[in-house]
């Protein structure tokens, strides 16, 4: 669930999956959690079409409709209110995610450009991300490659906020990924509520929309930040930048959790990093993990030094190997980022074999 979490710094998002600030990133309240969890554990009912069709309809609605909604994001016992505005106009996607907790933090996306306004840090971060990657990180459709990793069911139909919804569950078949519960509106296919759960069904994060309006027209003014940036520091994360004359090192994972494969390898700059870093993305089709590799000269006593952290649904693990710091971040269980980071190795440019 690649979610846009404003309570985390944007560079932390970038170090998550591209996936969740991925990290970065969405929205919950614990309203009817007890009854919903009980319903999710009930036997599946034959209530209509293939449940994967509802995921496809949901993703189509999220990507193509104009909408303006307010939602709550619950994780780790904390609740934050946010507003999401999404528009598709002349093939261009614009999104604005605003924290309503008084901090003034905002994320504004226009196509592939994402600008993060952080008034509390007097900083603006500008970065590039795939144009199809929304700030609202609901799971994508389940296809043939992911069907063997997750069990998708329509558990029941139920009323939520006076709307008829389909409760769809996506349950992982191992401990390397998280699962979801989604309440999808019957008439609009928009998700009204979402829960992120571990393999045992325990709740990790929850998003609940308090209101959601579908609009035929949303003006340009809706995508202008409210904060004044006078005196702010501007930081830019450039995935392309000027040509780099340093030799390119090929990196790969010797072994991966079931279903994961590498989708991306590129050089980019990150705020705070002394030079350009290698950025690798691994995904199973729903969950994804970003790996960042930077040169980090260390002494013998720091060799194989490792660190781990968990923030909400995002897990991070860093290890220093052969003068490089390897950091894996993703909206996955801690053991998944640890597994992937520990398996990433530099390859010999001639033979293609991993360096010893």
C-alpha cells in the first residue's frame, strides 16, 4: 500500500518503497474495526463477480476520476486527518495531499513531478516519481504473477457510511508481505475504507474516508500550496541529472523472497547524500521494496554494521558491505527488507559473477 504519509519526512518516503515515503502514505480511523475484522474472518460468500474484478474497477476509478476527499489515517495509535484532491485533465494527472493537523505539510504532484512542502522544517523537497504512481497508495490489481502469492476473496457486502460496499480481502500466503481489507463502493468502485494487515490479520494501518466527492471539474487553484515558501530551503532529488563519469557498478540480489523481482536500477541524487546513489526497486506485483546503495568508507570495526527501524507500515534495514551502505525500505514486514538488503551484491562487470 504505497501510501502518502505526511507525518514522515519526504526523503524517508523516497527511502521506502516507491512504495508506501511510499514511504509515504495514506489514511485511516478505527471506527468499526472490531466488526470489520470479525466480518473479514467469516467464511467467504458467493456474492458476485470475481473479487479481482473489483480491484481492477477500484484502480481504474482511482486513476481516472476527479475526486476530493477527507480521510483519517490511523497507525501506531496515532490518528491524522488529511485531504486528497485528484484530477485528470487532458491526460495530465494532478494530486494534492494536505495534512489537516495544523502542521501545514502538503504534497503536490503534477505528472512525474512531486513537490513536498514542510513548513515545520522550512524546507521544500522536489523529486521525480513515476507519473502513474498516485499519492494514494491502495493495492494494484492482482494478476497471474501475483495470484499465487495472495488469496483474494469477497467476504461480504455491507453498508458503510450509508453506502453499499464490497469487502474484499487480499491475504498473503507467507510472512514476506502484508495483506489488505478494502471496502469498495458498489456504485463508484471507490475505496471508502482500507486496512493494512500482517499475515495473521493483525491491523497495522487503517484509512477511512469521512467524505468523498466526485467532481466533473476541479480548478487549477485547488493544486496551489497554501504555505508561503519565503526563506525556505529547496532540495531536489534528481534521478537523471548530469551524466556521471564514474564507472557504473552492476548490483543485483543473489536471492529474493518468493515472487519478488527487480524492476528498476538507476542512479539518482538524494538530499543529504554526498554523491549519487544506486536505486533498485524490487516488487512482487503488489508490495515493493526500494534499495539505496551509497559509498560509505568505513573502518574494519564497522564492517557488516546493520541497523533496522519500523515506522508505521514501513520497515527499513541498513547494512554496510565492502565500503557501501545498503538500505532497503518498503511497506513490508521487517524480515523482508532484511532479507533483500543482505542479498544485494555488486557484480563483476566482465564475468557477471557476484564479487566475493
